[in-house]
């Protein structure tokens, strides 16, 4: 990925509550934050909801703007995960432990960490409610609550994960099961799914398919495998340039793609997956599997559904260019929880953070926001253990590339960018509020070519 490119491959880094595994790493006391089981104060100049990529980076930026002690982050989780790495964990190329750090270690020094859950938002009164009926007021609110996973919407899950042969790279509890299923593969169908809902990182469901293909070739099992990608979509990828490149990879490696196919049930005891044909409602097809990778249905966090800050679907309703709320001028949104019409990735969060920082600065001065977010997002499409197609694009699904090369080509350099460089940039630049997306670097690189 480009140094600018997408600081991370995909996601807003907030697993569903049942998927969290407490104590994966012990909390260390670095003295970098003020911790409290509930709010130490009942008012903050800037209140941030969510301790994922968007929440942490914006809290760092806001602390520099309004000073230590005036910013708080509401986040119940003890561990912060760099989820873009989970594609490689599921493929056996990285260890799960390297994706996790204690939440306290990434919380900016001087920012209050409120270890609680948001239970309600009341933007008309400039306050939110936390667990135990604790009320916290604010002058400015930044909503960065991520996206929720809903394995339970597939019949037979999540209990089906107690059986072998099934995994999911979207959960800290099940990503290592993906690798185990791949290692244990003998012969039969290897099925990879894409749900009929918005998802974080639309490329991730098929990345693990390409890694699995590479692993089975390396271990001499590929001839015994029928690899299929069952997607609810009508295309393999939303941006034509990259879709065309992926279709070439799919053809070359003899992978099967079944469109408008939505997973509705897993019979893990029988190793059967049931799919609904979205073009023919009610018609289902049952596939036996030797390996199954599940991408769960996803949706807005429960607290946002029917909230005053959300649209009819439950996503935070913000202006797509400024990230300011459409109704409440002192409320802002970033990342997966918003209704921004772009892919939900950490790369998008990086680009959004720079725009949102400028937007809030102007709002604080009673000026109109001027900097516009163009929908930039990125997804490093991992197609092998040393190959990546670097997809970068905008709101209009048009390529918005950084490098003066054809980024639709598989490249080892882009793989190492994703696997090795991006985690360093994530921990040391994005979360510290110093990474504002690719635009400045892209401009400099292109100027250098003139």
C-alpha cells in the first residue's frame, strides 16, 4: 500500500461484543492515559464515542486542539485490534497476537478513557447516557462506533464455530479457526462467502480465498479442492478496473464465483452450507464443505438504531464532504458507523480524519467547513503470499491511485507494504493523529514527475 495509501486494509477495528476475548494481552500501565470505570467529569469539550481507529486518531487530534483533560473517549474494550492483519492471520502468514495492543497503550496521553458503554444519545441536550445511568455532556461530539457483526443472523451460528472446518477472519475468536481449517483441508469444497449487507473491507472476503488457493498449491492439495466464492453481489468488486484484474486471477487459478448467492444457514455438524438465490427468493442450494470461511452480516451498532443522529437505516447521518452531521452542527461522524457512500475501511478513516480535523477547526471558529472528502478509500487485495493488487478509489468508484504505475497488477512490493509497513504506520502515525490520508503525498509524487 502506498505510504499514503491506506494506512490499513480494512475495517474500523471494533469486533462485536460476543467476539471479544478479554485478556489476550494483559493491560500494561504505561501512564499514558487517565482511566476511569465511569466518567471522571460530567462535561467535556470534545467527547468521542468509540476507541477504534477513528475514535483514537480523532481524540489525539482533538487533544492537541483543545488541551489535555478536555477530551474523553468512551470505550468499554480493554484491547485495541489492528484488524487489517487478520486476513494474513487467517492465512497463516501472521500471528494473532501481533494485531493486539492494550487499549491504554494507544489512548493519547491526557485524554480521559471512560471504560463504559454508550446506551443512548441525546443531541438535542448535548449529552449521552452511559451504563449505570451516567450522563456526560459535551460541546462537540465525534461518533466513531464502528460496525456490528451479526453471525446470529445466519442460522446455526455462532454455535457452529464450535465445530471444525469453519472459520471467519472477522472475529478475534474465529480467525485462527480459519487457519486451522485450511491446514486440515483434505479434499472437497472450500467455500468463501460475502453477505447481503454492508461490510467492512469489501475485499477481505475474497482475499482469504486467494491465500487458501496459494496454500493448497504449496502443500500439493489444490487438485483435490474445488474453491468457490459465493457472493451476494452481482460483481466481484465494485471498481471495474480492479474487478477486471481479479477476474483474470480467478480464471487463471480456476476459482469458481457464484453471484447473488447469500449464506443463510450453516449445518456445521454435517458440514453443509445453505445459500439463498437472491434472484429467485425462496430458492436455496446446499453445498457440502471441507472448509468454510464466513463473512458475517453486518449493521450499525444497536445504540445508533432509531437514534436522533442516525438515518433510517441506523447509520450516523453526516455530510459526505465535511463529515459534519446534517442536523446537529456540533456532532460529527467518522468511519464505519457513518452513512458515507464509500467502502468501510481503515484507509477511509485515515483520509476522513484529516478532513474532519479541518472541519471541526472551522466549526470551532464559527466558520463554514471548506475541505471536502472525496470518498477516498483503499483496499490492498491480497492475491497470494507475496502478491497484492492495490485498489484505491473515490466516491464514484473511480481509481484514485497514488503511484505512477498500474496498480491493478499484482506486485510483491505492495504485499510487503500491506504486511509490514502499514502496521507500523497504523500504530505510530494514524493512531497518534499524524496521518491524514493520501492526498498530500499523492500530490507531491505527481508533482515530482513533471
